[in-house]
């Protein structure tokens, strides 16, 4: 059992001027999207496990290879994330199932040498729906410069019986970052930096 992939879409953006000021180096964000047939479309399926286990490694490995090719090297990717958009004859659970499995995400996490979890969205929509891929620093979840969002759409996807599965990345944070990181806020509020929940 393997995913039926209709097409692969690549998104690649380089920003040279941000906030009316030139960037020192181009600010680059990119994504790889696989448009696949939803194996559970149009019906309620109690056990999603067989397809999740079968599809996760295939998509994870193939999409990670493409992301690394775009970046040139896994170490070059500083921020990363994932997303899925299920078509109108599917459930949010279907989108979630395909990306919230270590069999999918661990390929990317290991290839970029990450410690942080993969930021994510899982939504439902028609063809040309906005695909939002949130990114965060691959090693430091509190580094606000790398809180980013890639946004794009695919005119003919997802069809009602499809899911768009996406990996995203960036080579840097925002070029003129100046709002600080969350650690100063925690310190100002009297929180323990090692245990932010503690007061």
C-alpha cells in the first residue's frame, strides 16, 4: 500500500526588501507539497492506522529529500514546519493522521538535525485554499525571529477526495527582527526560564 500522488508542487520565495529596507542576504522560505488521494474520503473509517503507517515513511522520505535539495544541505535550514489540507470530502483527522506521525516527521527532523518539534497546521478546504505552513527555529522554540508562516495555494488542489501534505523551511529568520525572544518576557514576568509554567 502506497500513497497515490497526483503531483508535487514546490514553493520558493526570496525576499530582497522587507519593511522598506534591503536585506543583508535574501530571506528565503520554501515548501514541498504532495497532492495525494485521500484513502478515507467520503466515509467514516474507524482505524486509520494501516494507511498512516504505510504512507508516512514514503511521503516523509521523498519530501525530505526534496526539501534538502532546495536548501542545498540540511544544516542550512534554520526554521521548519509542516501542514496538511484535506479536501471537502475528508475529515481534519485525515489531515492530522498523515502528518502527526513520527513515521512522517522524523525523516525531516533528523535530516536538519532538529531538537524542536515541527510546528504544524491541519485544515480542510477546497481547491485553491490557503496553505499555511508555520515555521519555528529547529532547535530553539523561543526564538521569535524564526516564527514564520509560508502561505501559498494550489489552484486545483485539494480536490474533494485529496489531501495536500506539506513540509516547509527557511534559511533564516526575519531579516530585521527586533521584538526580542520570549525569554526576556518570561524573566520580566518572574517565571523560571527552565520551567516557564512555574511562577
